[in-house]
């Protein structure tokens, strides 16, 4: 299920308007505060839901928290989640307790 047309508008006076379509946002990043017991159950290419918990982007495995996402433009993702876009974290790699993911809108 996709967020269906949600967009975040950022207009600065005197500059050209910039519209970011929520469904097009993507970010490769590393999961922080990883629970290694949960990480053991995760495989490369797994698609995990991203939830907003206490205004923090959180990667879930079932009902359990894998870890958090922190990156430079996360406020755009948070705004999009609040307006109905669903994001997933695709596991790119996991090694020595480090889990790298690609955050992107959930596709149908």
C-alpha cells in the first residue's frame, strides 16, 4: 500500500519552488542502536517496515525493534510518514553487527 500522491512542499521566498514527492525519497544508511539478537534473524534483501516511534525512524522485525535510522534529511521522511507514506528498509548488508539498509517508499 502506497501513500498515494503525498508530497512535501518547501517554498523559500525568492527561490524556485522545490517539491519532493514522498514516494521518490530514498536513502542508503546504517541502522543505529542495533539489537544484535534481532539482527541475527535478518537476512540480506529482507524488506522491513519503518515505523515512527517517538518521532524517530525505527526499523522493525515483526513487533520487535531492530534499530533506529538517523541521517541528514530524515525530517522529510518523517513528514511524509505523518502524511501517510509507508517506508521500508531493504537490507543491503549485515556484518559484524552493522546493518546497512536502503530506505524507500513501500511499493505495491
